[in-house]
């Protein structure tokens, strides 16, 4: 499976619980993508890639390492994140098992035994293209339903700005009275696209507060 499909699988799985926060969602989503860390072996040449890819990051020991690390990163619900990280890892493992041509070395480095599905499917197969398209549909759906996309892992504020571009605007801008769905990070008043200024780290401030900060910085 392609990277975006693995990402979508982890992202969807991270929402299969009533209580989740940004850290939990990030850990579970990354657990579904991290097995492909062994693809970095390509920088050492095709031969190294052939030996390491689908071995170093696609084995039972790596899955346990990722889950134990997840427990350390999310101590408030250790066993919950452990099992979700396991599920995320195996969404990747079985996705690659059924939808790639590469053999998987599940017990590496204890064993070099390779496991490969008899009906080999390449990454260029139409079903992998379908998974890729469905991934972006899933990202849009979570944006519409939950008000967030995987971009929140990098920057919650940037993610909120992007999602709000497409969401309804039930508020009234305190400057012009126009429709708005953003609030100033300083005064908490609603502000529209025209009177909201995006600043450092994609934080929104109304024109009055943004201007005040510029004056204060100049002093």
C-alpha cells in the first residue's frame, strides 16, 4: 500500500475511540506509518534496500518497540495506546502483505523467513490507486465531521485555518458584522477572513489586536 493509505488507516483508527486527544491521534497515526522507516535504506543503494525494506520495520519486534514507546509517550492511558499502536502497525503490515509484491520478514532479525501473499499486487495496481483516492476522501470526511485532518499533527492552528475555509460561518465579525468562523486569539472576538490576520504559527488575530502587537513590538 502507498504511504497515504497507511496514513489514512492510522488516522481513522485513532478516531475509533470516544476519548482521544492530539497526542493520542498522532501516536496511533504514526504507528501506522513508521514501519516504512526501513525504506530509508534506499539511500545506501538498491541492494541494501532489497535486504532491509520490509524487514527492519515490518517485524513483530519493531511492532512491540513502537507500542512500548507509545506507552512512554502517552502515560495517561498506557494500555489503551499500546493496543491501538499494535492495531495501527498491523493495519500497515497486512496492507503490505496483501497489496504489495514485496515479501515481509516478520521475525527479522531472529529469522530471515519471508512471507508473501500468493496473489502479488504491485503498488501501481488499480486497487492501490483506489486506496490512495479513498485516503483523501477520508481526510476530507474527518475534516467535515471532527473539524481536523492529519495536518494537526504538524500544526493544530494551520489545520484549523484550512478546515475553517470550508466550514459554515455562524459568527458575526465584530469589526464589520460579516459572516465569520474564526475568533481572535487575543480578544476572543469573532473576525472574518477580511479582518482576521494570520500571524506567527498560523494564529489568527483581528486587525485591531494585530495592529496593536505591531506597535508594541516597534517600541
